[in-house]
C-alpha cells in the first residue's frame, strides 16, 4: 500500500521538479478550478497536487502537476492504489496501464505496522525507502478527470523482509527502469519485474 509519502525540502532534484510543476500552464488552470496549491515538499496526502514525471504528446519526458487519487463516478472516495498484477485487466486502470504511465518521485513513503501489544493493537508509522539509490521512484498510472490528470500508485506483494509491516508495497523503480516505464513503446508487464526488492525500514518517530 501507499497512502502517504514525503518530499524532502533539501533535495536538489525534488526541489527543481517542484519548481517546474509550479510554472506549468496546466497548474494555473488546476489552481483556479480546484483551489489547491501544488505541494512540492513535506508529507504528501491523498488528494494533493504534486509533481509527476510523464511524457508529453511528443514522447518527451516532462514534469506535470497531477492530483493523487482516481475518483469513482458520482462518489468522493479516492482510489489511491492499483494492484500491478491485475491493473491491465480492470476497466478503471487498463487504459492508464497500457498508455498513460508515470513516475512519482519522493524521498520515501510511509507505512503503518499493526503491532499487537498489551491493551490492544498499536499502529506504528515507518519510513520506507529503497536500499539502492537516493530517491523513491514509484510506478503509477494516470487518467484525465474533468479536464485534469489524476494518478494512482501501483502496488505489488511486499518483499519478505517487510511483511511484518504490510503485505503490499509500491512498485519502486531505479532511475533507468523509471524512464523506461513512461515510454509509450514500453512493455509495462515486462518492466514490473525490474521493481526494487530491497527496502529499508526505519521508525518515523511518531
């Protein structure tokens, strides 16, 4: 699962793409209609508008502002995650999986461990990030709703080393695999096998 993630203020790369997202013409329209700023640092929550990496109509890698969460027709509930194993065969996700793929750059994501203790279950917030590489590049798909792009993060079975925290985790790519993921001619099913497997866990201090 992934329902929160974090963008560090002092990361030069993340700061630069945040600036690009703020200057994008699409963001001007989103801000006027949705009344939200683009969030470029700190803890990211469902429904936030954030910087996302995708390709433009010419197939060129670019930064776009997108809102986190698909919506159900006529409903307010946000769909934050999609199972990578079945996304291609589900009506809500198939078009994005085949044609509208993106990468969500972050410093790390959060996950909650349900720990049985005396007196009941305690939720423990953990910081999760790949062992290799400085950034957490999460695989996602997007679609257009009411004229604006929204994304949902793809998940997979959690690796054995972190099952004690949660049984699902985001699909996380290296920089190279992330760039391949967003290419229009990519085979998304094949690329899923290149997802990072070694994830570091630390206590979020909360």
